[in-house]
C-alpha cells in the first residue's frame, strides 16, 4: 500500500499538479515522518530523510518568490550537501570559496578598531566554506528529492497538526489527513506546525533593513569576504565566481528605503564609496531584495512529536553567516536522531528524543544568537563604553593567534560536536 502510494502520488516539484495528488489517501495510510516547508532547511531535511530511507511525507508549501540571497555555507554544511548528493559540478560552478574573512571598522568612531583577518590556512584548511546562491541551491535540492524513492511529495500547505501521545495527524489544504509518528517543521517564521505543537516564540525587531544584491568589480576579490562595520550595521561582501561579489548591506529602515530606490549607477557609486574603493570600479548591479532585520527563538525546539528546524526555531540577523548553517545542523541532527531510533526499533517521536534534540540544538543556537545580537547592538549604539569594548575585542582577536584560531574552529563546528553527516 505504502509503496504504491509513494510511486503513484509523487508530484513534480517544479510544476506542481493542480489537482490533489493523494486522492486515494485515507487515515490508514501512514508515514514514519513528515517534513513541512520547502525552504533550504526543509528541503535538506527531506533529502536527508530520503537518503536514510525513512518513509517520509513532504509538504513544500506555497511557491516561493525568487530568492535573491546567497548564503555563506561553512565546510560542515558543504559536507551535508555532499552527503545528500547535491554538491556537484553544476551547483559548485555557481559558488565561490571563502578563503579569508575580514572585519573592517568603518564606524569612524574613536578608538578605531583594528582590521582583523581570519585565514583558513591558519586552521589547516583551504577555505572556510563556499558562498552559495540560494535559488540554485533550492533548485538542486528539489531535483535531488525527485530521486528519493521513500519520500512522497504533497502539494498545498499544511493547515494544522493534531498532536497526540501516539501519533501526529497532518491536516493539509489539498489532501485527507495523513498519520505520522513525528514531524520535522521547517515552515518558516510564521509556522503553523510550531503553533499546533503548542510552542511559543519570542520575537524582537531591530531598526534595520538589509539590501541584498550582487555586483561586478574591477579589482579581484581573491576569495576574501569583508564585513565593513558601520554605524548603521554591517555591510558584507562575499565572493562569487569571477570578478563578482554578493552584498548584504544593513542600513536603518529609512536609509535602506532610499538605497533601494536609487538607480543602478547611483547605487554603484554609493557602494564603491562605502567600501572605500577596495573593489575598484563597481558596476552591473543585479536585482535588489530587501529584508527587515529581526530575531526570534522558540521556547522549545521540540515538543509533542514536532521538531523545529531553521527559521521555524530561530531567526538571526544576517551577520557572521549563522542562519542557514545552524538550520542545516538542525536538519541533520533531527534526521540523525529519528534514523537512530528507527534502526533501534524504538518510538521515533518519543519524549526522550524530543528532549535530546532540544538540548543539543539549544547549546549551539543560543550563544551564537546572543553573540550576534550583542555585536549588532554595540555597533548601532553610540554608548562609548560599548565602542571601547568592541575595539578591545577586535584588537585581542587581531593580536592573539590562539584566540583567533579558536574562534575560527568554533565558527566551523560547535564544541559539542556536529551531526554525523557533517563531520570531517
Ligand atoms: C539577507 C540575508 C542573508 C543571509 N545570509 C546568510 C548566510 O550568508 N549564511 C547563513 O548561514 N545564513 C544566512 N541567512 C539566513 C538564511 O537565509 C535562513 O536561515 C534560511 O533561508 C532559512 O531557511 P528556512 O528553510 O528555515 O526558511 P524559509 O526559507 O523561510 O522556508 C520556509 C518554507 O516553508 C514554507 N511554508 C510556509 N508555510 C507553510 C505551510 N503552512 N505548509 C507547508 N510549507 C509552508 C514556505 O513556502 C517556505 O518554502 C541570511 C538571511 C538573510 C535575511
């Protein structure tokens, strides 16, 4: 029954059919696992479940608007993509390695902080990771999923979960309810799965907006990513193939609105000046996207047979490339714990599994979220002691090699260890 359902009801992720795809489904049909959310976190979780052979029902949800972002993915995340089988020539050709990361003080405040450069060779690597454009990443994950025989893809969004002590009933817009033992919820910041599981979320706003785009430059980037620390927030350039870089430019909400409205030539001039002309001539600005900066964290990362991954669990400002790296660690650990319980013949949605996931993800996410919050707030605050502390911290990082190396190691992998598929 399951085998027939899996083959007969697969939908093409690129062209979802208009009619409900699981018309033969009834409540007797059950899956081990449901994954909800077709962003990079949910797609990765679904692919990992497929590679592990778990009987999985997957709801990618509503069509996504074109994603203009790129994400700096560190080596453990690249290992995960490799394990799934999407890190091949095609995706790699659209990405660039990140060999060095630099922080430059562009606040104009005194005392000025020194420039700090992190070089991957200092920790025995050629690169820290790769800059990966989100649209081709999502595309590669979607096509990989088509080859996962144990994953059935359902169209339409999930409307509600009925969580009981034994199972979860997934109610969706286009199908009859589907029974499952556990749910990986990756349905984003306004998650319905999180709400159904009874998990509350704390959210806060920053008075900032990020403009994202990419640009060409006359001087080579030499695989260096630069974070210019400015009074309104960081402006980060990240290498792309050739003489191009992607940009995350954080400004006050008002200034970002003005920036977004500039024509390409005026935007390029302003960018060249804000980046102290380190890129030479700036040109060929691509389409610009805008993201309001906010933070959020769920009170529990797992409860009532529902594990939260990605922005369903935590939202972090785009500083220091944390968000998707953490999200992929969420997805990898969730599938690892479920796979292990499945292999041992124990309940894959048991409370003990929920607690183990919650504890392991909490110790990874919380300190990083706090560090980014403090860094961002000290940048935008004019309180003098904050500036002094920030400058001292950067001076220490520049001067003390072991401290710098330990920060680099921690940036690649948390001290508590990585999920198995991300280990070197
Ligand atoms: C400007 C910017 C730059 C960034 N740069 C980096 C970086 O360099 N490195 C890094 O690691 N991170 C970065 N991040 C963070 C990263 O982009 C996010 O962590 C990541 O995109 C989150 O992915 P997600 O899958 O959790 O969420 P989303 O991409 O929001 O996906 C949620 C999905 O759920 C679906 N959905 C919603 N409702 C339902 C429903 N009811 N049923 C089914 N599906 C549903 C939606 O359609 C969507 O596809 C950046 C973020 C920003 C804003």
